[in-house]
C-alpha cells in the first residue's frame, strides 16, 4: 500500500523507473563505451577525478528529479483541490 510505504519510508519512486525507451538504452551504451575509452587513455588519477565529476552530476540530476517530482505532485494536488472546490 503506497501510503504505508510512504509512512515507513519505503517508497522510492526514482528506483521504480526503468526506461524501456530504446534511445535511452543507446545513450547509456554510448556512455559506457566512452567511459571505457577514457579509462584506457587517461591516467588513473585523471580517470578517478572524472568519475568524481560524474558522481556529482548524478547527484545533481537526482536532486533535480526530486524537485521535479515534488513540483508535479504539488501541481496535481492543487489541481484536485481546484476541481473539487469549484462552485457548481
């Protein structure tokens, strides 16, 4: 039950999203290929620094996704309030 999961902190919508878009899979494959290429070209220290940048980028993307989710949820709730409070 979603409300119970939310209450106990077991609801993680970002973990439930699995893209089936073939374009997304192609992009992820290209990222993997380029990462492997750079791993072979860069020194270990440089590659580790690049991985830190990617980790920070992933964190930034996650924060943005959370903000977008919250905004969408609030917009939906406000829409429902407006719909049900509309005078007939």
